């Protein structure tokens, strides 16, 4: 998977293209060695090891002696940057619907999901006076860059997870516990058939669970993929939510939510 420069010699792929190719190799076979990366991509062992290390830092691979393996399905979690570029139509539509629920001077929790990054962006674009409370570093950076005098930003600090660019742990939970918001907007890794929200990381799940408990209106934003995805750590049952905003799911697929007693607003 190297390119020709026209003289018959192979040129290495650009870094992100190489890593995407390695990820495909991992997903196809479940494991890959440094030697295989060298052979297939035409790179040095140092470059192969560096690329595998970068994928591991993003949570997309687990390093082993001489190579890497893909994480288990239940624990797999893509990086914030990768997720931000996926399903953008659904996220934009859900964000627009979510923002309609916010009134001037409301306080709003925003979790670390990329779906709710779009909610935060739309709130900032509205120019509305509000208090924004979030553990998402990208949302904090976006709010600071915009510098709106109408937005009071409360950063939920703690231990930074580089993969998700979010703050978690006891300090993050403590900050959430010290406040109470009108709305909490969040997304999760998956929903079980019994209506349990799941996340890939235990500490992320704890922050989301605390936001639900400290908001007048906790709202979950999901697309259809969440109904078939798998997660590892329980957040809370959907019965603790005020509302679910769903994109692209049929009434039959959403039946488990309505049976749990939570209101559902669906978008095609």
C-alpha cells in the first residue's frame, strides 16, 4: 500500500493514511505485527512501531511484543477526532432539536460526546445568555475561542483522558455535584435491550450518571447505531431521563425506550 513516484520507487503513505491502513489490517485479522506493517506499507520498523503506538494512544489498538491487537468489541472506543467526523448529519439534526429546548439564562451540562459538541457549538452560535458546564476540553476551547460575553463557562476539571479529550475522576464528579443545571445533554456508547445506557469507560460513565442526577431535564441524543452497539460500563437506566432524541430509528426499534416510560422524539 505504498505509492509510486513515477520512477518505480515506492514512497511511504502519509502518516494518517498509513494508520488508517493499519487499522483496516487490525480489523480484518484482529492482530498485526511490526514486520507485517513494514512489508505491506513499505516503511521502516521505527515508523511501524510509532504508528502502532499512536493507534494505541487513541485507544484503537493494544500494543503487544512485536505488534498490536485490536481491543475487544465491548471496550472499543474511537478517539474524539475520529468520532467528530462520523455521522455528522445525524449530530447536526439532533443538536438543532436539542437547542430548541434551551431558554435564555438556562444552565446546561454538556458531556464529552461528539454529538453534544455539536449541541454546544449550536448554543454558542445562538448568542443566547446561558451557563455552560462541561467536562469536554474541545467544548471549553471552542467557548473560549468564541469569547461570547453571554456565556458563563464552568469547566469541569479532573484527570484528562487524551483519547476523548475529557476530564473525569473524583474532581470532575465533585464539580458536577456542586452545581445543578436546567438541562443535561449527553450521548452514550450503546443502549441495551432492557434500556440500560452503556459507555466504554467507567469514569466517563460516572460523570454522565452524575450529570443525569443533577439536572432538571436530562436528555439523551442517539442515532440508530447506538441500538446495536456494545458498551461495557453501565451509566443509568433510560427511565432516569426526561427525554430521548433519536435519529434514524424506527418506532419498533425505539419501543424499548417508550416501554421504559421515557419520552422519545424521533427524527428521520
